């Protein structure tokens, strides 16, 4: 099987599911990587007490959003699940297989552009809120064999995610947002996993960029997949609304 990359998606607003420049970047990425055997996605929008993995054959498109146009709420992404891949993830991590979740907007709003034919199996691995950042990273390392098995390990969130500082009319990024975004990119390029795990000390005003950690933690699952020969590349490297980083990362 072809060794697959690990990919982090800065997903931003669910409205990106309807198209735009970021969707263009995701489509280009999909064309570049082709179609893997499957995808294991860690989304900012599935937090649990205890580790879980979706295990149904036909996962639901979950509209865990509100106040958006009817067109978005009606969108479906009927990608298949994979009980076999879920069982493999469970064996590697100890996650409990479940059919009580599906594909949330952190997953489908991105993948609808990456693989628009919805023909790549997708399972989601939850964010176990009992774990510390170092424990998340150590857990993520257990997924490394999947890349050799033709499976993409992916995360969906945002390096910088401060909705309270969001500028509805756009405008220039806040200095703290740009500084933190660049510090994260630099740590990824030099392979400084310790700096990513302890992101509070990574840059000045880091806590403005990461006021809550659910959008940052999926990045640790991607960074943990890096091998000694893997290159790091970025896409959609833009800060939107002053305080939301759309930066994506491809490792390998």
C-alpha cells in the first residue's frame, strides 16, 4: 500500500462547505494526495469522556451548527464508514467503537471538497477530555502504523481560534494571531514536538490564540505522525477575520 501523509485542516466557518478560496485549497490537496484506503479524522467538534471511534458502515452527516443558511443545513456527505478501520483504531488506541456519532461539521465541511464523490471511508476518533496534551500526543503516536496501511491520519481545527475577537468585516489579523500562527508553523518545520505540546509557552499571548484547546488539540494528532524523512508543507495559510487561522499542514 502507498504510505499516506498526515494532514491538518484549518476548517474555520462551516460556510466554507459551500465553496470559496479555502475550498479550492482543499480540492487541490485532494487531487494531489489521491484516494487513500481510509481516513481517521480527529475533529475539534467531538469531545468525549473516554476515547471513542465511529464504527458504523453509513455514518450520519451531523449538522452540529446553528443559524446558517438552509442550503448548509441540508448538505449531506454520504461517505462510507469502515467498521474494519474502526476496529483497527480500537486495537491501536483502546478506543471504544460507537455508532452514537457520525461525521460532524469539522469533518464533512472539509472533506466534501477533498473527496467530493464521498467515496473514501471515514472514521472519527474523539478527543478524550480526560487526557492532558502530552497524553494526547502519546496516544496519537499509536496511530503511526496506519500511514503504512494506506490510511490518512487527519485533524480538523484551527491553530488560532478566538471567536470573541472575530472581525465580521474582515481586516488585518491581530498581531498576536499572526505571531502565534507563525510560531506553530516554525515548530512544525523544525520538528519541535515539545513546543507544540506546551503551546502556552510557544509565543507571547498564546492564550489569546488558544482560549480553549479543542481546536488546537487535533494538530497534535497530526504532528505525532511525523517520521524522520517527512517534509512539512502548508496550505490555505491565511488568518480570517483577524483571529481564525485557516492554515493547513501536510506531513509527508
